[in-house]
C-alpha cells in the first residue's frame, strides 16, 4: 500500500525503431494496440517528439544521459558510452532509487550498467568496436553488419525468431521483477526500464498478429519510391549503404514488410499490456510514473527508403507518452526530444540536476505538459554508417533545417509539407527563416570540429578492436548471473518465513 508521501516509482517502456508518425495522438486508429491506446488515454502525448540521433546506440546513450552524441561521443553503433557520463539511472540511484534494466540498451564498452544496479538480461547486440564505420573509406559497404533489403524481401511469418526469443525473455524477466518489487522486501522506490527490440526489422511476425492486418488500409506507403537520382545526397548514400540496387523489391514485398511491422507493434503492445496488468494487480499503478518511448523510427518504404539513419519524419520522429501523478492527460503539439526524458523525470521526482545542467541538451517537459511554455528548438545529430561527414538538424516550430558540410541545406515546412517533398532552402520567401536557423545552428555546432572528432574516434577504435581480437578474447557482452542458492527454497532459509515473505498480497 503506497502513501501520498511515497516517492513515485518509475516504469520506462522502450521499443526499438517505432515510427512516430504512427502515433499522432497515441497509436493510429488502424493499429491493433489496445494497451497502448489505454495508456494514451491517461498520458500526456508529445505528438512531435524527435530522437537525438536516428540510430540505436547513439539514440539510447542520448536518451539516458540527456546529451547529444557530440557530447556523449557515442557517434555510431560501435562507439563506447563512457562511465563518467551520468544517466537517469545514476541520478535516480544516487537519490535512493533501486534501478534495473530488462532488455536492450546497446551499451558499447566494458561498462554494461551505466547506473543500473541490476540488469536482468543480456543485450541483443555486440558490445565491442566491431561495427565501427570508417570515414576514410567513403562508400565502403561492410556487408556482414550493414543493413540490406533482405529484411524487406524476406518479410513474412514465423513463430520464433532471434528477436522474438529475445523480447519474450525481456518481458518474462520484467514481469518477474515487478512481482518481486511488489513483495516489498526493498523499501526503496524503484525505476525499472524495460526495453524491447521490436518492431525493429527483420519484418517477421507471429501469425496471430500478422492476421490482424489482412485488410489494413496502411500497407502502401504514402509517398511512392523516388528515383535514386532525384533523392537528396544523404538518401542516395543510405541507398548505396543498404545495397538497394542488388535487391528487387516488389510492391508486395513492401506491403508484407509493413504488415509484419504493424503486427510486431501489436506483439509489443501485448507484452506491455502484460506488464501494466502486473502493475495493476500488484497495487503499484497508482504511484508509478509510466513512460513509453522509442529510440528512433523507420522509413517503412516511404520514398523508397527503409530503416532509419536520416532526419526525415519516419526515421527521426518517435512516440513519447508520459502517465504520471500530477500530469494531465493531454496532447502537446510543440516539438520535444528524447533528450528531455532525463530532466523531465528529475523534475517529476524532485532531483536537482544543477551540477550537470551545463552539459545537458534536454529540457524538462513538465511545464509544456501542463500548458506552461514550450521547449526550445529541438536538435538532432547523425555521424554513423551511410554518412561521410556529420549531419545536424534543428526543428523549430513548423520548420526543419538539415545541414551537412558535404550537401546543400534542406529546409522544410512540416505544417505545409508533412511529407517533406519541397526543399525551401533557396526560396526567397524563406530567406529570413533560413538565415535565423542557420545562425542558430552555426552557433551550436562547429561541423569541421565535429567531423575531426568522429574521425579520431573511429581511428582509435579500429586499432583497439583489431588488437583485442588478436589472441585471447575477453568479451564485454553483459553476462546476467543468477544466485541459484538464493532462489526458491534452500536449507539456509526458514520455509515458513520464505513462503510468507514471497506472497503478495499477504493475509488475503
């Protein structure tokens, strides 16, 4: 039984590669996601939320720390997240919270906890430097780990896959942990982060979820494929990086991929529903903040593009919903960022971040959630595979500006052009907006310096990886350990005390 003075518990529900345009105000009507729709009804929904970087490891390091990749130095999926960068898990743990993680966070390097006191599963991706890009070899395709369109041409149905096995395990351990927390053996408030790898490709789903979308009205992209020569330079680089020319993608391949993707949203919804049900049945829901978020989106065949790695809406926009005591159930239109989760949590539970705020790029969303003020323009960065130099973007009101030293600027007005088909950078009518946003971005970013720092990081990691794979290999992958001698019944325990202590609720 919670008391009004008890600090709130926190349940962070994270998914992977969920396109935020499918969450205009909670899940789109055509999505079979009853549990997320119910959560939306009691949440503040940030309808225009952006990732800090549209790739897994950089996005997640930024989400946890409230810092852009240029600060975390997690530029790509093989860049180390160093131990001296505080995360929301550190801040909460320092304030007396028990912090635990079930699932993916794509930490690279020997620190596989980053403030979590307990980690319930291993990660789904490698923790070493093997996936390091190389800016000195622009256009090089590393086939054994770069995306290709096999996920699209191979889309369909399966009852078990690598990723389904992983997320089944994530959900199981998360539910077990919630039951354990409910027992009350640890009096501290808690923060449990549950991070699924779906609906990330491959686009393969269990049949019972696949069958939900037989007549789905959203199986065809809104924007048909744009010819290679008409794509912007970065989109062309991404098409080359994913070896699109080697794959003949049919319209049916596209529909099957999108159908499986939607089916996997329903799969994740069911898992989330199971966890929220445990929360409710164990009388924890009243005093628990629930956050639902994704690391980045997925283009899903729009414009002929797949996966992420760009600043277009399908790739960069993500869902963000927060259900918390004291926050209204409402929709917020002004742009927000995944960088904002850390300072928002800090304000909700009363943590002081003054000592680290000079190095934090996020802003609390508590005020905007209550209709008080708005967040500053939202920044994004990308410096990973498929790029030849760093790209940066700023969302300011209806405008989005993308800059890269290699490319012409791209300016779009999302109110007038939600599909981002018209580049207004050279439009004389937009000259004042272009000048103002360019000045703001030039003040924030030194792209030449950013590029030099990324290249130096890549070079160091290539040396270290080759060295550490020569001779004896000591992997950094997290190894979850269980103390079997402390589980269930053992002879150093009193059976009567054990059975009573492990029962919840007691005396009913």
